C-alpha cells in the first residue's frame, strides 16, 4: 500500500514504505523539523534526539503511533548535525538531520 502524507498547503508528498520513519526537511533551515512514521501496527515510540557530542537534547514518547507526523522543536539548538533515534515494540530506526539556520 502507498501512503501519501501531506505536510503543507503545497501538498508535498512523503512516500514511506511500512516500517519506515522520515525526518524532514533536511537540512532544517528554521526552528522545526517533522518526523513521520509509517508503521504496521499502533505502538508507543520513544524518540531521542542526540547531538554529535553524544548529549541527549530530547527524550519523548509518542503514544499509539501508526501513520502520523510529529513536529520536532529545534528552536533552542545550535547549528549542527543531530541523530534521531526512534524505538518501539517492533520498530527501530535512526536518522540524521542537519540544522542550518
């Protein structure tokens, strides 16, 4: 099955296969990034954002995730590369984003 996710009035389409996560835009040029999931079953997902020094800058749990998009607030972070780690019951993914304002 194909899943079309519209993130703005411009109808930008993000296509994800089941069991995938996408972090966008990349690079992040303002204060927010989006994190979209395409999962096969609802589950709680723990999302950590880690800087390149290994410091955890965010640790949050999204409940009952299936095919949703969540905003990530990066307004207090400095320019650089960050790791997004997401772990659920039967899901694990890691992504890199660059913050460049």
